[in-house]
C-alpha cells in the first residue's frame, strides 16, 4: 500500500476508485464522479476525520493497479472541491 500524500495522487481522475473501511471490517465504495455524489463523499470524509473509517483509493494503471491510503484528508477535500462543504 502506498501513501497518497507521498505521491502526486490524481484525486480527480475518473478511473480512481475510492472506498472506506470501517473498524468492524465493513467496506463501502465512495462514488465521486458526479456532483450528485458529493454529499456522500463529504459524509465519508467526515467519518474519516472522526477516525470512524479509513479512506483508500485504487489508482488503475496500464499493467497494474495500486492501492493508496488517503492519508492527507485536507488535500483530498481540497482536490475534490469539498472545503466549503465540510
């Protein structure tokens, strides 16, 4: 697993798949491609900020896909235009 903050992570790339993992093992996808998805992204961000979940992303490449932990929640929010919504 790689760190999003230690890489030039493409937060807005449409092919990136975000998901959150709860402490009980529950896993949920976090859609982010449409404006109608933004309230769900904000709620996922709030849960991650409270420490209830951890956000991850899969960045698909040509030959393999890499797993990243979203370890800079402020950059995540800023990149997706969520700063005024949090």
